[in-house]
């Protein structure tokens, strides 16, 4: 999950690195309900409220799921569970990513 906001001057997305899984944890991590960031594209200094951030999908975890599926397929080739596990592992990573980003986008702080 990547947190991003749109710059008001150049209209491009900027990303924020954090370990928070919802806006309340982000509020506790930052200590204030606004972020002060400089745009990485145009250099404009922007102040954004935490509720203006949104979570984007981070597909690196899905790629990790595909890699895990390849490893599991290699070891379970002789047992016949190839199609079930090969398809289920990346889908599980994808569904968890969607749940996390949806949960972040649904919660708001006051």
C-alpha cells in the first residue's frame, strides 16, 4: 500500500513512505493532522490534511506472491496440486492488498 496525494499546482501524484495501516495510526505517527511536503515534480510546498491522502495499490506484493507460487509449484510438482496453489497464492496477496487499501480509504479522522 502506497500513500499518495495530488499536488495542487502540477496535478501529479506524490507518494509518502509510512508504516501506518490507517489514518489514526498515521495521525499518531505524524503528531499532527496535516502533512507538510514538497512536491517531487515541481518543488511546490504543499500542506495537506490526512483525510486528503489516499492509498494506492502496491503491486510489488503481488509480484512477491507470483514468486512464491513459482517456488511452491517447483516443490509440489509431483503431487498434483500445481494449479490450485499456483493460482491461489497471488490471488491471496492481491486480495489482502485490496483489503488494506480499501480499509485505509474508508476511515477518516476528525
